[in-house]
């Protein structure tokens, strides 16, 4: 794992669970990050493996701890990450400075007010694991479409509305809706000025649901979080293997779209 990603995950884990840094680093040396983002980033990497980001101006909307933004910057993009959580922004900014990522900037702000931030135009916009948290998702899509240059790239990742869910987990995560239907997303994006050109899905057997369900066998959010982490080396390979073998929409959906030339 790249040193900047390890630093991000170590700092993030310490803030959430106060785990010793050496424990987190040992875990990361043995396994991949135990988060849904592993699956999400896999889809993005697969769909855009041949895309040249050099010299491109990129916006990561709802960037979280900033791992995707760092990866895009490492591929040559000039990246701006927007995140509501100021603590995550401070962590990502400190790692960027320490690791000397000069064309990478993080801003703490409400993504529903993108138009008021006066960030200019972008060649590519990423929106991963965010839209399900937004009350007026269509309004946000339209804001992002206006900020994208003609012919620009839009990448969106969302949960499948047909997946099994745990109501308490959905509420804790702040989801406004269960997700989106795979076959309906192209029309949704088409209605807001995007044309879907690629799509991909992961977890056709809904194993993420069972992963979360098992992690809730322990009482207390911290204990559950740790069990979730330790179950990851079992579930992530299973999800990757079943996703390769079974071709049908799964729990996680990813779409690549273009803003058509005017």
C-alpha cells in the first residue's frame, strides 16, 4: 500500500477507535482497507484503468478521508475534494502537506451548495457513496453537471435499492433512500444532462449485508466496528470472487457518464 494511503487510514482509524498506530499499520500490511470503499474504488479503477488523468482538473464530491482524491492526484490530476466533516478535511490536508501532494486541495463544505463555492469548471467529477445521503439528489446532479466541461467525465457510485438492508445501519449512516435501481440510473442521469457509457456492479449475492449483520453480534458501536474490520479478510475476497463469477447487479453500482458536447 502507498505510504500516503496508509497514513490516511491510520489517522482515520485512530480518530474513530483510538487503535494504536502500529496495530493499524500491521493490519494494513496484511489486508486491504476493511471498508466498503475497497469495493467502490475497485469498480472505479476497473472502469477507468485506461483513462489519462494527466493535466485534468478533477472534483471529488463527498471525498470522505480523501483516499480517492489522493489516488487521482497520483495519476496526474489536479484534484479538489469537498467534504462536510471538517475533521476528515484536516486529516487529509495534513497528509497531503506531509507527503508533498501539491496539486491536491481539500475543502470543508456542504456539497449541496457547490454552486456557491465558485470552484470553476472541471474535466471530471466523482461522486461516490454520496447521492443516497442527499435529500434532493436531482438538484445536486444538476449542480455537478453545470460544473463539468462539455465532454467531461462523471463517475457515480451508489447502493442498489434492491439489496437487503439493516434499518438501524441505514439510519446511522444517514441514508435518505435505500439506493437506486440499476436499470433506472441511466434515465436519471440522462434527465440531468449525462449520458451513461459504462457501468459495473459488485456483490451479486448481497454479502455486504451478512458482513454487517455478523458484525452487529457484539454490543456497542466500537466493538461492532472492530468485528467488522476483522471480518473483512473473509468477506472482501468472497465479494470479489462472486462478483467475477456472477454477472448481475449487486449491492454496489457504479456508472461512468459523459456530459455531451454542446
